[in-house]
């Protein structure tokens, strides 16, 4: 059952939840701070409800321009708040957006301008007008720019898998490209995945070949089975298999001697809220094929297999420890 709207909770509780969100999300809380937060959360069911609802709202508005966020927030029935609380929330969302924009980890306002998008934890497939097959991983968005000269899939955020279509309805061959802020990828009769982050795009070629062209610097042509990284000023061949990079299509995360902190970072893409671990175990090496459709079960399995413990305050705040 969903928690009640913020407007149905005591004003003091809402204020406390906002302050705790700032302290826990945008600072590095020390052990006494974490213990104080956990005590506050456990002391009253209303505290849990306010925290869960605030995390949900924060994810929906992170990164959205301030004016648009305010208009949308004022229309939500679950957020009819006092003016002071409204301003505090907008300031909080602005902070979320500033930090998350640099890491591409927040729930997107890009969905407002996207032709196709997915929410956190979703995986969707579509057939495009040219016959191409498009798949989007969790928390992703694309915009199409098809005209007489070219077929362009603009990756606004997240990760896609594309199978190039024959484009039989066009009187001339139109190149198929994936465009990002760092450069573009041109399909040469192929199946491939592209994942975008703040500093680089990762390419995995399952079949055929893909031409990489960064915004600046030399490009390259990637062949089937290869993985590459593209930066704004160049490209780099990466170790690893292309099929591992696209394992999300089968609901799997393939980890090969991966640090635990990185594994949890990957799993965190498929769930809302905070997921992390104690610093002393972040470099512990993990291998396996992990289920992305039920991250709670996956976390429990990893903890049991490696002699670790899970501390879950709510489903929105989970930390793994020794």
C-alpha cells in the first residue's frame, strides 16, 4: 500500500524528513548521524511514511527546471503543502538535480521531451517506423529525428539496444545513427548497445560493425563482440564481451571480478532510493550473474553468499555491511 500524501502528515514530520534527506543524501554522514537517522525513522510510523513519500517525490522531480518543477508540484494532490514546505522541497529537488545531472543518476525530466522512455526498473521494446528494433533499459529516454536524409536516435539518458532496420519505405538509404552529447554512433548493418553517462558512452557491438565519432578527436570502427568507450575527445577499446554489456535484455547483471561497490551501483540503477555499502567492503570482488527483476532477492543472495549483512531502514534505504 502506498504511503499517504505529504499533505496528510504532520507538518513537523514533513519538515524533519526534508532535513534528514538533505543530511543523508548530500553529505557523507558519519556513524553517529546514521544512527540518529535510523532512530528517528524507527521511532514513529509517520516518519517512515514521510520519508518514503519524500523519496518518491524527489525521484520524480530531480533535474527538472525549477519553474516546471514548481508548476508540477503544485498540481499534485499528494503534495498540497504550506508555502514554507513547498519552497523547502523545491530547494531540495534543485539540489538533487544539480548533483544527479552530473552523474546521470536521477529520475529524468527528459521524459517530458522523449518519444520513448522507461522508468526506474522498467525494460521496454518497440518497433520503429523504419523497421528498427529499439529496447530501453531502466531509467532511459530517447528522441527520434527521422527525416529524408538520416535516421537519428537521440539518447537523452540511460541505455539502449538497437537492431538496425532495412528502412524499406525510404526511396534512398538513410544512415542510422545514435547521437549523444559526447558524439555519435553509426550502425553499419548491426545490433549494438549504447550506455550514456556523464563522462563517457559505452558501446557493445553484438553483430556487424559501428562507427564511433566523438565530438572532438579521432573516431574508430568497432567490430562484432567488441566493447568501446567514447569520450568527448576520443575513443578507447575496452576489455569485456559485448554480450555481457547487453545482458540486461535478459534481466541479468553479469559481474566478473567486480568490486562490490560497483555491483551495488549497478543494482541501484534498477531501484529507487539509496543503496550502498560500508567503505571497508566496497572493494571486495564479486562474480556472478545476478537477477535484475528482483533486486531485493539479489541483494539477499549476495549478502548470504559473501557473509555480509543487509540493513534496510525502508526499501528506499539499504546498506550492506560486514
